[in-house]
C-alpha cells in the first residue's frame, strides 16, 4: 500500500491521511483506548466505530472546502492517535477539528500538546484564521486541555443521543491572532451566526 505524504510533524510523531485498508488498525487503537469514548458517549467504542469515524463528513447543509482524516504515528510507524479536520467550515478561514484522539498512555506527557501545536501551525499556514471544535461538557480532561490551548466557549449545543440522553457540547473557538481576541471573536460570530450564544441551530 502506497502511503500518503506527511501532513504535519513534530519531533517523534507525524500525521498522514488514512486509507480504507487501515481502518481495522484504527479500530484496534479505539478498542485499546476506550476512555475517549466513555467520556464522549458514556460507552466503550463499538465494533463499527472506526468505519463510522472514517466516513463521518460534515452535514450536507454545512459547506466546507476539504476534509482530512489522518492517523497520528510515532517514529516507528505505530498509530498512536487520529485527527479529523475540515477547512473553510461554513465560511472561509474557519477550520474545524472534528476529532482529536491520542492513546491514553500518553496523557500527562505533553504529547497531545506537542501534536496539537504542530497541527495548529499547519492549519494557520494553510489559511486558518479561526479554529473551531466541540467539547462534551463534563469531560473535564478535554475541557482543561482545550482551554489551555487558548480556546474559549462561544455557545453550547444540546445534542439528543439515540439512547435518550441529551449531551451538552461546548462550541469553542481560537483566533489565530491572539493579541486581539475580543475583536477576533466578535468578527467570528458575525461571520458564523450559528455559533452565536443565542443560536439554537444544531
């Protein structure tokens, strides 16, 4: 299998797009690291989880330019995580991180931070002016991590789950011009009205 080129890298780790043949390897990663899914969904990963993520594109009514679904690998080529992102989400220069998952054994070692910083530099250099993502309220580790990376909440979404639960998701945004965060967030909300605090759009 011919591998895709590297998207971004940091010492000891790199990222490249995944091929369909690698989805079973991703499922093995999910199965070995259920904590992410327990925090997100309240249950361990299901047998179809990797295929579901691999084929998870933004809804048809939300425009975007390009989607990447990429594995995160160590220097030996072992998959240690996965990231999914889209460019120009809803409007130009807004990039959305739909999935960012690192193997549990790396928690507290600075690996996730180093990988995210490399990802952010690549997104910025590729045209991102704002980065957007969603964090399940109550997932304290993720909330702390993204807050430390400079993200701030702009609104909350309430998602009805198939099992009847309602999940509250914090929509968080980080401007790429941190020296003027208030004006950048104000402009972001003017461009993306669905993320205004009063919005009830899903």
